């Protein structure tokens, strides 16, 4: 009997971890202090821990190949899994604050690598607070896509400063996004959807994608279907509110 077959946290039929053993609160307070290692700078991120097939050791980091997609608040990793096969040559990472959820995604990726040799080597997850440490992980203009799917709405006005999309944080996202890079947001809370759209619309370094561009982008259809939250909204017949914006050069 293999170790996973004897471990009740893994499904015997699929070899994947079972979510019920990794349940956590729906959201965490991003302003509270958490204790986990944080790299001093993007150059200190050990790619060999995240992508061992691409970087066999920490001494063999190819400076020409870096993370390009970041899923902020990645939840149980559904979007990462879908994007992995859609963009097999692109390195991507999920950033999640909840420790149990991060551990689930990590185990899920490792299990998928075992059951699908050669696949899912381009995705990983890290436990961190993306509202505080984005510049610690990514260099200027490094990312081509950032995802903010069904973030915590923080309904109370006094807690709006905890929202992951804000004028101040958009400055940081603009810094790590390349010109032409895209921010994808979606929520089932109309007020939050209006808030995120207004923040992006009023920021001088972002412009909305046209309807034609949205239809041509294979990623947009995943926003509401790839995540557990999106699937739940769909099952309940709920609405979603999407805002997709491109990073542009500031006007001189």
C-alpha cells in the first residue's frame, strides 16, 4: 500500500488531496501580522523550490525565465490548474494568505505532477501577504498577467482599506506589470465590482480592454468557471461583475 493510499487526506481514486481536510475561514485579515518567510528581494526567490524541473538547483536559475502570471488570493488553485495547460511554457504562481489552503494547493500540484508526468511543472504556490510583499517577489515589469478572482469584499466602509484593489495598491501592481500586461478582476458583489472598476478606470496607468479583445482572450472565460467560488456562483444562478484592464505607459 502506497503512502497516499494509507493517508485519508488523499482520494484513493484520484490521488489528489481532499479539500475537507484543508478547510479554513473564507478570508483572512490582510492587515494582521503573519509569520512566514519573505524574500528580501525578487532575486532571493528560490525558483528551484517551486519549479524543480525547470531549476534543478538554486544555483541554476535562468535569469531569462521568470514568473509571468500571479494569481492573488488563489484559493484552492483552480485557476492555476487551468492556466497551466493553457500556457505550458509560462511560469505562474498563486499567492495565498491562509496556511491550510496554501498547503492544499501545494499538495494538489505535487499530486498532479505525479499522475501527469511532464505536466503542471510551471505552477506553484506560496503563502504570503500580497498586499504587503508584492515587490519582494517581482521585479519592475516582470508580470504579464495578474488575477484577482472573487476577493474579500470587506463590506464595512472602515474596512475598505483592506480591499486588494485600491488606488494605492494599483501603483504597486502597475510597477510589477509590464506595459501591455493585464489585470483580471471578477466578483459576485456588485458594489465591489463597481469599486474595482472605478479604481482601475481612474488610474492613469490602466485602460479597459475592448469587448472584442475580451472575446478573443481565452483567459476571460476561465474567470467565472475555473475557481470554486465561480462555480458556486454559477450553481446558484448568481451574477458576476468583471473588470479587465491593460497596463499602459503613463502619458507624458
